[in-house]
C-alpha cells in the first residue's frame, strides 16, 4: 500500500515541478540560470522543512508520511529529501558527516553527470 502512495505523490510532484518550472522559466525570460528549477528547489525545501515539523507534531500513518515526503516533495524538487537528510545529520550532532555528505552529494553528482556525458559521447563516436 505504501508504494501506491509514494507513486501517486511522486507523479503529482513531478507534474507540479514541470508546470512550476515552465511558468517561472517563461516569467524569468532570458535569465542567466534555470530560475524555474532553482525556485522549485528552494520552495520545495521550505515546504519539506514545514512538513517535517508538522509530521513531528501530528501523527500520520506511515504511508501518508512517505507519500508526502518521498513521493510528492521528493519528486517536486531535486533537493528536498537531500536537504532533510543533511539537516537530520546536523541535529543528530554529526556536523562533519553532514558537511561531507553535502560536499560529496554536490560534487559527486556533478562529476558523475560529466562522466556520463563524456563516456556516452565517447562510446557513440567510436
């Protein structure tokens, strides 16, 4: 049952991300950076923080918690779950681990993207 809630939340979150990013992208016009996704990530992280507090205060069934956090907001943003996990490391007093997690996540993801591009381009050209 939990998988259905996560999938439904994920589908809705992905659609909301696409629509929001497109609208913001049109409004921002020729901005130097992808403003739609930047705004989605910032707003989504704020929503994840608010949801975290609400879920701590109010008891919700696990399937609803997972549907809202992993599904809806996890698919709406590309950063909210990452930010929440980093925050949980900080509040657990694991500051060094949190810093390493943030740095490795950002740099590792970007390096992996570059490697994927390079290797695929290389493979297709040979």
